[in-house]
C-alpha cells in the first residue's frame, strides 16, 4: 500500500512489464511479408501473430500501414484491412482477424474456474466506415465465446476503445503451450457465427450480432493498432517493449532464415545421421512453442549427390543434410535469396 518515489518519479501499475498478453499488438513485426500486401486466401498469417480468417477467399487484403495514414501519437505501425469488393455476407460467412494467445501466457487468469479474473481489452481503431463493430474472445476449442461490440463514431479518425470482460468461470481454457485465449475482430460475420454482445455463450461466435461488415463495402478500410489484453478492470497505457524483445516473442511462433546463411560446406563423416550423410545443426534464434514445420525457400544445389535435403527438428534447433551412399564427398549449399522458415504458430 506504500508508494515509492525514485528521482522524483513515482512508478505506477502502467509501468510494470508483462501486462500485455498480446504479442505484436503495435504491429511492428512483419517477418513474412516485410510490409507487402497479403490477400486473405487460405487463412494466412499476415503481420506476425495476426491471422486473416475467412469463409470465402480474396474478399479483403491485409498490409502493414496500408493507406499510410497518420498514426496515434507514440505508434509507428498499424495493421490495415482493405475490402476487395462489396460482398454480401451470408448467414454462414465469416471474415475476421484473429490473435491466439498461448495458454502459458494466460494461465494466471484461472479461466474455467470460480476464481476467473476479469480482463480488459484495449486498442486504437480507424475506419472509412462508421457504426457499431464487433469481435469476440474464444477458447481454443471454440465452444466458449464472448462477443463484444464497439463504436467508431467518426470515419477516418483514430478512436480509442476499452472493453472490460468478466472471466469465464466455465469451459476449458488451456494453460499449456496450446491456444489459451483467441481474440477476434470481425470484418463481416453472418448470423450463424454472431452472438449477443456482453455475455459468455457456449457457442462458436466470432463477432457480435448486428456489427458493421467491412467486406460489405468495396474499398472500405479498417485499421488497428495498440492492441492490449491485460488482467483487471482498468485499461492501462499500452505496454511498449523494446523492438528486440517483441521480435523474440514473435520468433517463438515463426522465424525466417531467408538470406541469413549464404553458404555452407558439408563433409561426409563430419556429422553422421542414419548412415553416410553430411549436414549441419542450426539453432533457432528463439525456443519454439513446439517442434515447428520447416520449409526450404530457394534453390539448394548439391555437388556429387542425388540425395535430397531433409530436416530433423526440435524446439531449439534443426538439422539439415544431404544424404548420400558415397563417402568422402563434399556438399555445398548456397541458395539465391533462399533459406528456411520455421513455423510453430497456433
């Protein structure tokens, strides 16, 4: 209950680290696309940790700083959605942005128990449309949902939104390395997947009933930044982490090695795996949430071998090799604009 003053400065709760359970809430990190526009086809990840989910493809695009509008003070990036056509949303249609928080990072909220703690979701939003917009919180099983609504009263103006939500005392909420809480922002959601705002429901809802459809207007925009989910009933100032910290948090789920290694020379017998094979073990920059899916990017030429590249992967490193049945040969790897990606996304 006491207050300490240090060099004429009084710390407050808003200065405490670790409040924001959202990673890349200020939209600074875009490892996959480096600011390029992404069409919402195949439920792609766009900016790091933000997925574009849809029932029909190519109805909107997502881009970091789309439209190049002036940001709120203190922010340098936002996630920008642009509608590609005037799509009439059917009852079973859904279009939304989703951020999945790992269970380890929300375990202290004790959701699914009588001790469930409240949370506050806050963000800055900007749209060419006005009206009531919607979103929802969900568990990873998608059988518990809390639809919420918020207002954008003035077009093309940043609006600060704060929503306090009582913790769910029922349902199953993961507290491990799987999905804990999923945060959805609706862009056009039909009646099947929309529910009454302001109440928990045993259903799969992505938005609130009656919310504005962004995909319903050709060229409509929806921009968002400063997304924060924290314990308690009060929205504190956005938690600003150092760039390196934010990048490392993102790399737990996705990491790119494109152009990071220009050449590697492998010698038979230097490293053996399952026979006469040559390879190298490459550590990740951040320990992964789970053993990731590895993808080779670019051309990987080899000398004196017909073997193909393959991986052995864990959460801390992966192994890449060129198998062969002949001994004493040299192998080389020099991909042009190539490398690897490692994804352990939720």
